[in-house]
């Protein structure tokens, strides 16, 4: 997610690579900066890599990767230790931090949120907004697993975030292959019949999604499946941290950013909503198998494409062209308006929480396409979710009438949305 264009920001995706169960490697692991989190698995010195929005990618296979550094237009932002950070845009008194917050039922999907000391300087409502975002997913999906997330404010995994970045997700990846991924997803009824299926290439699955797909032990690779950080924001902007545990997000003012929507975006990336297209890293991801150029033909590039679960026959949302625009490959197209993505079931006037680019002053919400996309990563929808009645009602109104055609030849009508009334501001999601 990105902030104002006039700041001339670059977008970055950041990941940590982990070994596969077949002895293959997406790269040796490393995490810059001091940490008391404990060392990740495999006993190797961790190495990281960085991909920016202009597809400058460090090599992942066959060589040690460079030490992770986060860059902005002014140069390198070096790793930092966890510390309380303050914002010129947001003032707050120090929060009393719980060590961690467990969200969800022991019999279903849970998130174990560990709060870095930096969160003590976050604005009022920060912890509740992030917790509410996680709660949405626990109410939508039934997978019995615990996703372990480290949450920071102004930093991610001890690395300071530029104030104009909304959020960043640092993932561990699990190396595997096409037959393993497609066999796991076939259990949920997905089929793969494109003419250009990447059958001989290596695949990377986030640590959380590897557990979801049964490719890793429930304990995962290391203490955390992912690190998530939130910006302190630039001068003149603040977060809307209104509590919305089950309802549609609301209350975002003209100079505010919808914090819960940003959290939903970043958490979903930890869950596995990541595209690579052999561009982010030297591997494909499960979501790449649902990114189409045309019916029966996968996109297999960072040039956009569209989301489909029926061999490209139905367009459920347009992907961001990361080569042309920067931003993340698996985020929705949103450089021109909040309607550009054409995702299903989004409340009129809201932007999609999975959009690549976000403008202050708009409420962000999950769309039906977002929920289907998460399901395509292996997350199983509850038969009767207790989540937002408004969201479910919107689902029924906008797409349930055409749900039977999702596996058929006909295109489902896209939900028209109000166009943006002001230029979109670009905020990088990492």
C-alpha cells in the first residue's frame, strides 16, 4: 500500500526464504537487526532479499542473498532494534502492552499476535483495530491452525519503515513444487488446466499457508510465520482506528487512513495472498495459478492479469500491473480509481482492502473477491460465519445470484462502484 504520489515513493515487497522439504532452497535465511525472537529453523545464518516495485530482484537460488536492507528514495533505511517510535502526524500516550493477544477459537483458525515494544507509541485504538482485522478472518474461515504474527509500529522486524509506507509484511516462505501445491488445492475442489501451467518450476508458499495446505507441521518453521509493521504516517495524516470487529469499516475522515483495512491487507499477505510470477522471487506461488491473461492462459508475469477460479472464464478482479505501477503483484489494480479492480461485492464508495494503492478519506473493506481469493489459498469458509451481517448481505446481493456460474461459461456481472472523487494516493504495501 502506498501514500502520496508527490512523495515519489517506491514500492517494495520483502520476504524471507526457507528450505523446502525436498532439500531445495529458496535461498539461505537471514534477518537483519537485533532480535530476541529466537533464531528461525534450519540452523543457517539467515539471509533476506528485497524486491522493489520496479522488479529489481536479488537472486534467490544458488547463491547467498544480500543482507536485507529497506530502501526509500533517499537511500537505505538501516535495521533498527525494537524501540518506541513517535509520529509527527499522530500523537498518543504510551499504550499498556499485552505480551500477546490470541484471536479466535481453539477449535478453528487463530492468530497469535505478539506486540513489539514499538506498539507502545501507536495511536489509541491501534491494538484493537489490528485485533479486529484478525478476528474477521477467524470468523470467516474454519482451518484449525495458529498463525503467529509479530506486530510492529513504525518498524517491521526491527527495520524502520519510512513514514509514507502504510504497512509491510515480511514472510517466511516454504519451498515446494507444482505437483505438491496443486494436489493440496485439489482437495478443495480446484482444478488446473491452463495451457501454460508452470508444472516444472519451483513454488514458494508462505509459512502460514504451508500449514494451511498441510505442507508443514502446525508449529511452522520458527517462532513467527511473518512480521507485520505499520507506518507512523506522514505529517497531516492520521489513522481511523474505529473498532469494527464484525461490521463493515466506517468513520474514515478526509485526512485519515483506515487502519483496520490496512491490517486486513497485511494479515492476508501473511496468510498467503502473495504473487511472485517468478519475479518477486525465483519461484511461483499458489496464487499465481489463479492469475489469468485470458481464458485458459495464465498471466505468468508481473504485468497484471485477473483473478479467476474457473480456468479464466470468470474475471473476479483485475490485478495490479506491478511492472508499470510498482506495488505488489497480487494486489488489485487501483491506480486510477477505487472501481478499477472490478472486484465483486464491495460496498459502494469503499476501496478494496486488497488494493495496491489507497487514498486517505475512504473506508476500506473486504470484497467477496477477497474472500474467494483467500479460499483459493486453502482457507475453508465456515458454513455460517458469525462475521459481518452487512458483508454477508452484500455477498448475497452482489454475487450469490450468479454463484452457480462461477464454474460455468458465463461471466458474473461486476459490481459497479462509485468512482474516486480525488486522485488516488499511492501507499506501498510490502
